């Protein structure tokens, strides 16, 4: 199982475990300050999608596979720090994201993966 942890210094910690044993861990430093919220989207073919929201108000969409590091494949700008987020894959295969920012705004985002992602 893989766990993703957002850290205050702008890193995403990726931990691979086998039941209760940590097998490996690695981190990815991302721009934008503290990672306030993460949402993992189920696997599609050979990769999964991770969405992150941070202090700079940007929702970043990442492609994740066990064989490679995170690769940013999209982003959306909110008016202030992203505080909450939930993402899921729709029946058509696109990514549906609902997020909120510090000012109380709520955003509904639809991300359609291109073949080049």
C-alpha cells in the first residue's frame, strides 16, 4: 500500500508499506508552500492520479505510478489557500475535483486526461 502525506514545508512524502512495515519512502518538493490537502484517485491503466492543494491557492494534478516519480499533469488556480479537496474518477474517465479555499469559495473542476499525460 502507498500513503501520501502533505507536509508544511511543501513536500509530499510517499511511503510504501507492506502491512505494518515501511518498505521505502521518498519525497517530492513542490512549489507553493504548505501542502494543505491531498486526494488520491483510483488507478487507470498503469497509473493513478494524486491531487494536491497548497497555500499558494493552486490545485495541482499529478500522475503517479510505482515505477516513476510524481509528474504534474495539470493545475487550477483558486483565489486563496486551498483548505479542502475531494477528487474522484467519473464513469467517462475524467477527474472530478471539488475544493474549497480559505475565503469560503467552492470550486468544481473537471480534468480530462489527454493521451500525452
